[in-house]
C-alpha cells in the first residue's frame, strides 16, 4: 500500500549554462512547492494549446503593464496563445500611455511620497510615472478618440476597445501595444472596470465638457461574454491575479449553464496569484471552491501557482515560446451579428 504513494522520487536540479528555460521548467516538474506548480502551469497551458475547439480566456489584474509585462501579453495575443482578454481599466490605460510614447520609470518604494506629489510623480510601488504626461494622454482620449464614437449608442467595452485599437494602430509610437495587438489579431478585449480608470474618466469628461452622449453598457458586456461561453465547445481560463477580471470570466460559466440548461463550466483552469483563500476574497479563491458554483468543471484540469506574476509570466512565456516555435492551432474567430455571436475555427496564419 505504501508503494502507491512512493512512486516518483524528486530530482534535484542540475545547473548548466546552456540549459533552456523550457528544459529547466520540465525539470521543475520533479521538484516541490511552487516551483513544481509553475512547471505544471506551463504543461497545462500547453495542453490547452493542443486542444481542438477551445476558447482560452485570459484575466489580467494588478498593475502589470507599469511593471513591464505588456510585451509578454502582446506576444501571447500575437501568437494566439490566448483568445479573449479581460483586463482592468488601469492596465489598458497604461498600455495606451506606452503606445503613445508615455513611459513608466524604474523607481523605489523607499522615498518620501509627499515630495513625489509636489513634483507630480505618481508611484506604483517601485515604478514612477509622470502625471503631467498622463494628463496629455487623457486629453488625446477625450478630444481625439472620443470624437470617433457615436452618441446615444450603447457600446460594450469590447466595441470601445476595438475602436481604441483602430485609433492607436494609426498613431501609436510603440507598436507593442496590447490594445493594438488585439485589434490586429481579432482578439476581443473586455474591460468591466472601464469606468474605474483614466480611460473611463476621459470618456466621462468628453460627455461633461464636450457635451457628448457616449454610453458604455455594462450589461451588454455580460451578454456578450456569456454568449461566448455558451457557444464555445470547450473553454480554458488563465487568471493573472484575481479581482474583477477573474470573477467576470468565472460568471460566464454560471450564466451559460443557466441559459442553456447544460453544464458549461470551464474545462481547464490556471491561476497565478499571491492571495490566499482563507480571507474569503475572490483573488485567493481556489478552483475547488469555484466548482461548488459551477464555474469550474468537476473534472477540469487545473493548477494554482502562488507566486508574483512578474516572476511567473516571463518564465512561462519563454518556456511556451520554446515549446511552440511553430504553433499550429485552429483559433476561434468571433463574428458579432447584432445581438448574437457565431464562433468558427480557422487555422492560424503563420
């Protein structure tokens, strides 16, 4: 009976300079703790990419764009390692800033923040930003971008961000934008917290100061996202952090199951978080808890890795790039028709 538990010995990792990241993470599968969970995350993501007729959701929370992760997210979009992005308004705003040439800077958390305020320098832990340049971006959104939007039309956040991608594609100084990459590769972006960011702030100012009547319909977001999970044959979820993006993707399974009267729970699930479940918050909520709600399938393949995303994402993305030098997927293509959606699968164009 003991042999049932003592089958596979752990293997110490050997150090040699020519080792690839994907080789290292493969070795980490025979170690312990979060190192092994990180390696399992890569293996499960790879399994999703090999699955036919799957839609891969990607939830992005935290201040990861200011922290230097934007090119990684753009790469995942361009290579179609993800199919739908749900992000916080803040991440998308900072991406918009970078696209327009407004940088974030290496700073420090050991500083007098009152002095920073006097100089209009904003701090995100150890990253600095120029508030005056942010303000210039706000004016571009308010004055130039919002001019392209219709009055009295109920936009979903996906429609707003598609229009923003088209706008930035024409005038971006930095072509590595998440929003532009999504626009060019037909990857929908949803932002249920659009209003909780400078993007929403600038759109509100267009309404207030320029007498516009721009409408963002949050319920339309719920309708569109739930239709995706209803129509998809299989779904996988990848959560970087938690918060609103995680819950917004989770709830698509609940709504889809209710609407179709069939279990539409997510089939694959990956989570990278620094939060823990015992405080009751969603960011630390386990996938097992999500199964009680029907958010995650009872037989889902799932991995949770408890680590900082700024450590995990560079390692995961490089390992996947080595594993899939020539990724061949049949990717979902979303055709939005009035109040409905059609999903078809097409071979990737290499």
